[in-house]
C-alpha cells in the first residue's frame, strides 16, 4: 500500500520562478510527483507526492525538496483513509 502526501512549500522572496522550475523538474527515485500546483495564500506551491512508505516520502521531502535553493519552509499533510 502506498502513502500520499501534500507538501505545502514556502519560497524565499525573489526566488519564485527558480524554485518553481526546480520543483516541477524534480524526478525522484523515492517518490512519484503526482501534481505541482502554484497557489495563492501563505504557500507558494503545493506538491502531491506518492511513495511506497512514510520513510521514502520523508526522505524525498528532506533530501530532495528541502535541499532546493530558495525553499524556505515545508509543511506536509498526509492523506488518510477514513472508510
């Protein structure tokens, strides 16, 4: 069973285009990028990821997304099944 997460990302001021391009070009062996949406509000981009387990999802976020120059902060929301 896979795990899906939504990563809400804030950029440093003035880095929007460069960071947005880097995130859209992300190809990870740890997780699959399902969607990248530029949004309004307190976050700049929301990335939907899917991974085989929580560890792989976390490694993708910490080792790959957070290492992109200009990423200031991430917040991860995990998808859950209530049924």
